[in-house]
């Protein structure tokens, strides 16, 4: 894959797993994590706040741990096999590290409640990502997750249409179609 910009649009946990395409890591530095969170900001309100934070290498290492555990559990869940218990425990620990609360406030006319987490922002981020993984892993649609059919692509996607074959029609789909065209029309 020549275009190493992150794909977004899948469930958040899949987008996180997909930050590791073949031979690359799109979250190689804390600044890359901020960039990825900025790309998510239009889809997930929590991402806006997380995209404005300066992360440390320890925060990035915690995100890596959630990403790797999610990838391994997802591989098992989508094939209907038992995932490693250590990975499940790690995802649960990440969520417990920044407990979720419903925070109530007065907005001037009524009491409102918002979902928030406690703790340092890096810990809140990994808890939020682990929570997104838990939501995906417990969804019955997890068995429908597919890997891109392009030869050199490892991206995962949840197809909205049963005939979808590629992570992105513009990236892998186009490359496959161009290669097929070349094979049909190349001089012999």
C-alpha cells in the first residue's frame, strides 16, 4: 500500500487496529496519535478533546497495548474462537484505570448528564479506546468483519454491503482493478 494515511469510517476499534498496515505503524510517535484523533474528531465527540493533548511515549505505549490486545481478541471473536484471557484482562484493566461516570450539571434551566472519565488524559484515552473495543467485540456483527482482499493489505472492515471486498475502493479496489486491466491487456 503506497498511501499511508489512516483510513477512518469503520467502528473506532477497527480504525485503531487499522493503524498498523503491512510494514508500517501510523501511530509511530505521539504526534501521529494526535493526528489520528483529529481525523476521528468529526465522528466521535470525545476525540476532539483528546486531539488537543500532548501525549508522552508512555501514553503511546498504552495505546499500543490496547491496539494489540484488540487485534488479537478481534481475530478470535470474528472466527468464533476463544480469545486469550490475558488480552481480555488487559482491555478490562485499561477501562478500569479511568472509571466512567455520568457527570450531572446544571445548565441554567435543567440538570444534564454527560459521560466522562476520571484520571489523567492519557489514561482516559486508553480507557475510551478499550471501551470502543469492548463495544465492537460484543456486537453480533463482529463475525461479519472481513480482511481486505487486496494481496498486500491487512486492513479490516465491517461491510455495509455484502459484496464489499476492499478496505477502500479508492485505494485497494482501484489498485486491484488496474492490475486486472493490465493483465488482460498486456502484450504477450
